[in-house]
C-alpha cells in the first residue's frame, strides 16, 4: 500500500469527522452539547488531516512540523472550549431540559445569587 493512499484515506476520514461535528453543531439540543461536538471533532479531524498530509510528503522536517501543529492544536482546543463553555455559563446560555445538574452552583456557593429580586427598570 502506498503512502499516497494512506494519506488520502486519512484526509477523507478527517473530512468525515469534520462533517459529523458540523452535523452535531446543528442537531445537538443546547450550547454545551454543540460546543462539545465541535471541539472534539475539530481536534480529531485536524490530527487526521495533518497525518494525511505527512503521509503525502514524508520527511523528518515535515514530521516535526506536524507534531508541533498537533501539539498546539490539542493544547489550545481544550482551553478554548473551556473558555467558551465558561462564557456560555456566565451569560446564562440555555440548557437542555434533560440537564438537571449544575456542578458549579452546587460546589461553589459564591455563584448563587442571594440578592433580593429587583423591580423592572432598577439597576
């Protein structure tokens, strides 16, 4: 089996993973599930596509570049996904009705709003 065929297969699988993530972005019920679908599929798809590109042009220099790109992608995707999830939580993004557990509120009472209700129009 030639390296070109391996590269093509890896790139096609990476594209399919991206398509599944895009489908999840449309079909998932809430912001958090959509975010999980996109970040997980995006990380895996980038790795597969970069490995496919390496199979097309194998060399030690390209292997180092692909390894660095994969390392940076996997290191930053989790941080970015976490930051977006936190921003969604702080802006009260709607959760699916199936979600009954709020781990942040139950473990950190400082996030619970104990102030009296305000009248409309008051700051």
